[in-house]
């Protein structure tokens, strides 16, 4: 299991959740992993492991995208589409903007 670049504690702080409450911890952990994988897939870059290709400022931007995605999925679990193919609401524009700037264009 990969060590996620965004921690459960930081997500709880972003969402203004009680740090000591654990009811949603498993769900939030799944959302963090899913969001990281979505960012990696959309950018063609990896964020964790020894072969990570997203580092420094790019990693910080990727972490911000993860936080925004998790916040959206947490608030709107039924109505979010990462790729826009479904009829549901898309992620905030900021996520798309961050992901586009992080893409590994060599992969395209």
C-alpha cells in the first residue's frame, strides 16, 4: 500500500472536520487514494513510490488537486464525474486547470 502524498489529517483540516472523529476515516482514506490515482492517470505522472515523476512544486500542485477532488467527492458523492463523460457535474475548474498544467505531454 502506497503512502499517500495527502494525509488523512490534512484532508480533515481542509474539510473542517473534527480531527478526533473517526467515523469517516475509512471513506476519506479511500477517497484520497482514488483521487491520487485519478490525478496520476490524467497527468501521466506518478506521485508515490521510488519512481515518482511528480516532485517539488508539481507535487504540491498535485496534492492540491487531490484535496479539491476529495472535498468535492465528499460533499457530492453521487454527482461528480472526473472525465466529464457522464451527465453529472464536473469537478471544480481549478482541478482541471491544475491537472492540465501537470500533464506529461510526452505520454500524449
